[in-house]
């Protein structure tokens, strides 16, 4: 399953079967408060995952009360979540950060919201993995998302805010509110801004997608496309006669992805160490 979910709005459950999933707006990163300002976990346990235990790789959960757990998650994936970055924003580091899984269990002394969890996780990674890093701005290939056929995007029918609970009125069962869920060949999202749509498409395409639509509405998106048009798991099957992702976006949403170049903020690892178990 390939899903893009925003941690501030719902329980986050990530199972890595297709490609990295994290929670980042296009070209944006998590804030970097000072140590005195930064919230932190009260207790954090980190252990290398038993390689004999062949669980799915890169599973983690963030909870409404501020707890965070990971089961066989790579440091690479934990960094993506903690710093709210996407794969194309990542540079440096040894090979083991992608191949070695870790089990992590962390909880704060008091209740914190979803928005604080990535920031609290930053502190764990800096302390336990001795993570040191810096940011650079690099010019990279990007896509501009532009409007070519007004009226194709559907105004959202979901009522109420995208909160964790209760379920907003009009939201279909098992659907994401304020997010985009990407399964091979099937992409759906409800109560989305154009910026949120661009951000989640960038995950699907592994390239920054910049919203140039000038659309200010809130939309519901249902998109059918052939999985062969992007890198997805081998067992994914195509829907008969489904278009590639680029054609689907234009025909079904009235939008176009145009190749371009632009500045992208990149997270660069300077130093990292394997942690001792605790």
C-alpha cells in the first residue's frame, strides 16, 4: 500500500511496500526550533530490529497523545518523517541508514499533538544516532502543476474540519481527509487544497511538484491511472485502458505537469552513528 497521510490530522500508520512515504509539503521542511523551545519525549527506547524477525520494513505509528513507535524502520525513513522531507530532498549518509531496521518506542511526559511528534523525534535521532546535518538549496528537475481545463476538479463535499475525531460529515469510509492516498493505479483525496495535491503528487513521482494553478478552492480528487507509469511494486496490475499518470492528471483533473527546474531545499547528513540498544 502506498499512502500519503498528514500526521496532524489522523493516526499515521505507514507500511513500506512501494516507495518511501513521509509527510511533507512540496519544498517545505519541518521547523527547527532551538533546544530550549523544542518539545521532547520523556522516554525513548531504541533497539536494532532482530534480522530473524522478517516483519514488513519501515512500519511506524504516531498517536494522538504524542506517542511514537516504529517497528523495523530504517534511520532513513525516520529522518524523512522527523524532518518532513521527501526522498529527493535527501543527501549523504552511509548505506546502512537504509538497510538496517530499528524498533523505537517513545512517549512524552504530557500530551502533545501530532505536529510536535516529528520535532520530538528529531531530538531522539540527534541524541541516539549522533545525527549531524545541514541544509542546502540545490537546483533540481521539478514539475510545475498548471491549470489547463477549469472545472474538472470537484469542489469538496466534506463538511467540517479534517480532525482526527470525530469523522467529518460526507467523508467516504476509509478515506483520507486533507490528504491524498496513493495506491498503485488509484489515487484519492478529500478536502484538498491545490498545494496539498501538489505535495502528494511529488511523493508519487519522486520529484518536486510546484503548485502553479492559482486555485484557491478545496477539492475532492479521484484519479485512475496505470501503475506502469511510475515505479510501484511488481505485483501491481493495471486497470484495463487506464492512462498513464500524466495523462490521467490532465484528462481527469484538468491539470498538467510541466517539466521545469527549480530550487529544492536538501537535507545533507554530515555525521551519523549506529546507536547502542536501550
